[in-house]
């Protein structure tokens, strides 16, 4: 099956990483719930790539289960900064080189620290963005450790919606 060749895919290939591409119709604001439904997988195994910044405007990425939200309070405490806030979609696009909804932690334009929710490594397989809207790749979570410079955190809280 043909799939887009994005910066993320180039990085995975460069590291000789096996991945399975999953292409689906992107739905604006569909989020991980939509991807999980379309792929018939648990939303907990769909990993979102979120871009935040500290009060001093230092950008960072958090990889989080689709079923959880990031406790910015916990993350700020962990990083010993005053506050952590999500960046605007425009800023996220500029920092990562990807459109929001298609953000991958692999092959970002700007090198940023990457924090990964610890329990992601308990999963057998994760579904993470391949660098384009409506395009996820499934990989083993340990690949995050092999390809990215990450730090594990425990900042996930249940989504209130």
C-alpha cells in the first residue's frame, strides 16, 4: 500500500524501523477517538504528539495516550518551571514542520525535548502519527527510546469530556 513519505517516515527508515502504515480519512477535531474507531483499536494505544511551551517560551513535546490528557501542573512541577501551556496551532506547525493533526515526534523541524508518558511502554504496540493528517504508523513503543531522545514522565490524567 502506498503511503506518504514524510520526514517521520524518513527517520524511521534511516533507523531501519519496521512500521505498519495506516491511512484513513482525516476528520477535523476527530482526534485520537476518531483514529481509534477507524482502525478498530483501543484509544489508549493511539498516541498523541502534543507541543507545549514553558513560561520562558521553551518548546517541548509530550507523547500521551489518546485516552488521557496532560496535567500541565504536574509537568511544570516535574520540569521545575512556573507554567506549561499548549502552543498555538500556528506555532506548533512552525516548530514541528507538521500540520496540527499530523504532528509526529519523528523528524521535527526544531529539536525539542520529548517527554513520554511512562505507561506507553507497557503497551505491545502503539499507533502514532506518521507526519500527515489521516496517517498513523504502528510500532513497538520501545522504538521511541531507540530513535528519540526522551524522558519518561507520569503526567497523564483522565480526560474530562
